[in-house]
């Protein structure tokens, strides 16, 4: 209930009730409403700016989770890109060289996407840059995978027409995996076990007990069977097509010079002759007079998981055995 207001009338010398006109009453009412609206606007603006509703909090949590997933996906795509680069490198510089096929031009492998903006629907969002970048990377990898798949189809047709060549190229391990003992010393610079310096190791060392069979890794003709300084008892096989393989530190031979051998034939046995610090087979692949990494030639002998394990072990920069 509104309070009654009075004023002192100096003429009548009495207190009389204040009577407001309708215009004044309306103005006061409008002033009160204006003040209320201003305060309401300030309170609402503060609440919307600094306070989140339960629904907004949930949406922010979902956006944070999505950004986290996008970043995880981005990391996985980066790993896939590294693997794809390795496949492309092997395809152009190993497999296509082996099978005498022309490498795929870089402008074909790395060609972009023409035409309209493919990512327009991902723009104007808070995380637009992250979404567009991730989608672009996925598109690029998808295209590279398609081109690589077509390349392998082409190589498969080439291989089918070169049966004799496939039988001759060294394509298996010289030692049965089940007979291996200890680690494998890979191709590249390794610590020399005698001189204790980093020295180029031009093959793979397979540690195995003395007397373990050593197998020819491809069809060919034995061009050397005897002693060689540093290598001890060693056999060399010419496979044609520019390929020669060497098997060193044998305890004894089973093949002789001039003998034709086939992939999988026993040509000798593991020993510890020459500059060797333990029983093993030192194995080299030579292409056109130059030693190349034998790890790239086990495609006929190992499953993908076994090959990845072999690759990881052989890449460690440990001490060689010779």
C-alpha cells in the first residue's frame, strides 16, 4: 500500500494531502519501469557473459572433447603420412628398380585437388582451421593410397610376366628365423667390435649356433667359394640381373664354385671364421657392384608383422659382429 504524503499549506497553516495529477503519476510509473528494465538488462548481460547455463556447460564439454579427438586424429594422420611416405619411397627406389619399372612422377603423387572450395561447409566455426586441416590431410592420404594401390597393381602384372627374374632375385633370409640367437646387426654405420669405431656395415649379421644351415636366397651360380680376408670362409652367388649375394664366416661349405643353386638350397653352415666376434652369418646383397640394404629383400619370407619386427631390430645402431 502506497504511503500517503502531506505538505504544509502556508496559507491555511495546515498539513494537506498531496494530490498527484495523472500525468505525474504516469511519468513516475514510466521512470520506475525504465529503472527496472535497465537493472534487468545489466543483470541478464552479466549472467550471459560470465555465467554458463547447465546446457552451455554441457556444450562446452562436448566441444572440448571434439577438439581433443580432432587433435588425436591429426596425430594419427601424421603417422599414416609417414608410413605412406615410406611405402612410396620403397615403391619408387626399390620395388620399381628391382622389377625395372619407371617410378611414378612426383607431380602425380602430390597433385592437389582443383575446382571449387571443397571445404566451404567447414568454415565459420570456432574450430574451422582444425577441421579443414584434418580433412585436407585425410583427402591427401586417401588420394596417395589410391595411387599407391594402382602402382602395386601395375607391379603385380609386371611380376607375373617375369617369373625367371622373380626366382633369381634374393627374396628370403639366409638363416631360418627359428634358428636365430640374439639380436640382428643391420645395414649402415655401426660400432665395429674390434676397432671400436663407427664403421660402415655393408650387410646384415644373423647370429646363430655354429652348424646352422645357410640358404641361397635366390636362384643363381656360385662364383666364389673360399677364404677372403675379414670375411673368413665365404660364398658368393651371381643371380643375374645385376644381383650378387655374399655369405660370410662359414664353418664349412656345401656348394662349390660353378655350381648352379636354387632358392632354399643349403650352401654352407654358420661359423666363426675371419674377423668375427661370435658365430653368425654376414649377408650382403650387391646390385651392379654396390652393396644395398638386404632388409628390403625379405618380401618372400616374412609376414607383415614379422617384417616390421625385423625392420625395427635391424635399424638399431648397435655393435656389429664383424
